[in-house]
């Protein structure tokens, strides 16, 4: 698969996901949409969730499902899993940008949700998106109770105190403090890596991945999760604000612990490449259907946004 093919894969599945997300928000807001007082909340949901972002976590659900499946991946369960992961990610971005958290005024190249709609609506929008994610999974599929429970478990564990939320709490607590490399890795395995690992695992679960396939997917997702964060840290130094969608140097200005700060910029780039190589090697148990996963690993460390 070439870079053009990867982008074509993204475009196809992003459009599929976008339609699913829009329908899900519309369907589950039928009651409140009649209340004019709730319009700012509904507008904030659409503003933060639709038509924006690379959707990498959702793409990982589709890609992992494809890698493990002999047939195509056109199933409602896979769409629900991809949408649920994306909804949790969107909620986390809204809350991360709040003044009490990272206090960022830009997200995806436009004003953050709390800047556009006020802090109260931003908090409620994040809450609503998180709840919708779990609602989708409880209703997904047709009689596949065990799979629904497995997907819920994978997502809730990744999103909670032993995953993304715990990582964010650590990040807030250590801002301005020195961290060792191992401490930084642990923090980002929770804050960034946990949801990426969940996305890949959920895709595998949707396609009844074997134990060896799930192990390979786990190794892959752990590697790209860290590589993704390292590249984010590199872009904070080298990226253009218009590309990365937030002020360049924001992490440095906030005294955040980063990989370039601990390793040095060039060593951070070397580590990102090593993680990419590790991710590719972990996929040796898969055939050509894992080509999107392989190319995504390369894309993650070459991206400019």
C-alpha cells in the first residue's frame, strides 16, 4: 500500500465514520433538540465531534478488524466500536482544553469548544459525548451480548483512572517538574497510549481475533501509541501552528515534560523510528490485509499535524 492508498483508505472510512457519528448524534438528541435552550449544547457537540481531526483511533478499529478478518468489515458492530472510540477521544479533547486543565484556546485549527460555546457547555458536551459512546456499544450488533460486554470493558478501562484519565491527572500533577524517561513513558502509556491500544484491541475483538493475533495487535498498538506521542512532542517544536492546529511551542510554554526535553530532539526522532520499526515487526503474523496498519505506523512518525 502506498501513501496515496493510505489516504484513500482514510478518506473512505472517515466519510463512513462521519455519517455514522452524525446519525448517532441526531438519533440520540431527538428529545432535547426540541428545547431551544439546549441549542448551544447541541451546536457544541457537532462543532467538536463532526468534520474535524484525522480520526486515527477510529481508523485503527477498522484497520485491526480488517487485518483479522477474511471477509470485509462492513458491520454495524465495527462502526459502533470506531464511533465509540472517536466519541471518547473527542470528549477528552474538549475537557483537556478547559482552563482548569491544559487551558488551550485552539483545537484542530479553530477555537476550542469552551472558547466558542462557553465553559459550561463545553463540560456538558464532553459528558454527553462520553455517555453516547457507551450507549452506542450497549445497543450495537444483534444478540452479540458477549462481544458488546468485551468492547465496553476494553473502552472503559482505557478511558478511566487506569488509562486516559489517570494519565491526564499525572500530566497535570507533574507540569513544571522533572521526570525520568521511564516516568514519562508510563504517563503517556496511560494518557495517549491506552485509548490507541483499546481501539486496536476492539477492532480485533470485532473480527474474533485469535490469541496470537491479539498479542501481535497489542505489541503494535503499544509501539505506535508511544511513537504518536513522541511525534506530537517533536511537532510542538518543529511544526507550524496552522498545521498542528494549536500554538507552536505550547508544551514548552506550559513547562510540560516532553520526549525532546528529556532525550534531545534528534534522539527523540530516533526513538520514534525505532518504535515504528517495532510496530511493523509485530505484524509479521498478518498477511496483506494488515497493510493499512503497517503504513499507518510509518505515517504516524512522518506526519506534520
